[in-house]
C-alpha cells in the first residue's frame, strides 16, 4: 500500500493520516488480514514537503507499529532507509520525483522480505526493526531517529532576496512553503537558499 504523498502537497499531515486510517479500516473490513505500507520517500524534487512526509510517517509508525504490534500491519520505512544510503540521484527517474529502476528494485526487495516474514511489523534498511510484541529486533540500533543523519549546520542564506526585493527573504519563503520552496531562482530552488524556513533541516 502506497498512500499519502500526493495528498500532502496541499493538506496537513494529521488530516491525511485520518484518511489513511479510514482506508486501512475499510481494507480490514473487506476481510484482508494484513496490510503492508510502503512509507514516504525523500524525493529530491519535493524537499519542501519532507517535514510533512516525516510527520505523516511518524503518525503511522506511532499508531500502528508502536501501539499495535499484532502483525496485522507492517510498515516498510522507506524514508530513513533511503536517507541512510545517502538518497542518491540514481534512486529516482529524471524528474527527481518518481523512482528509477534501481529505486524500485529496493522497494521490491524490501516488500518481498516483508511478505515472507509475517512477524515483522517494521522494516528499515532491509532488516526487521520491530517484531510483533515490540521485541526481537534484527538490529536494536535501527531506529528512524538514529539512522537519519542530522545536519550539524543548517541555516538560511541571510543575504537571499527573491528577485532582489528586500521583503522577499527566507522568512517570506517560509511563510508559504508549499507554494514557494519549490520555485526556481537563478538555477536553484528556493529551499536550497532557505532550508531552515522550508523545513528541510
């Protein structure tokens, strides 16, 4: 199951999560006894949405994996897995949005592992991170927070002014991140000038 990334373009993570829960409940009501969710991915073209992706996946992880480790729901934690690999450009197609053949190969391999091991409720970096009942991890150090590198320095460009206009600094960009962080200026996207304001730190 892949669900949520497109909705997060213009909706809050908590609202998209509410819809996600309804979809999962509907699937269970149809008699399906197991759902495998492929988490969001840190697409190179949507860095201004990454903070929303992480918040959304946190909600799913907290609700289904940490609270209900009964084996009915499995999460393949794609975002931190790709980040741990350095999120290379080769994982994506030319649009920096959709996966390339290499990216899909990782997806497919992780999915096959999840299908084969019904006791694992969260996968990360190709290994089982959480088993039913919350124990039996293949790698006890394999948590989203520990595998995702935190930049030691992340700051906005204090000299940035969009089209040279004094009022259009990084605060201006960050006031409407969904509309502005993805815009291009002088060959770069605005989130590259203003990563802090765009929530990319």
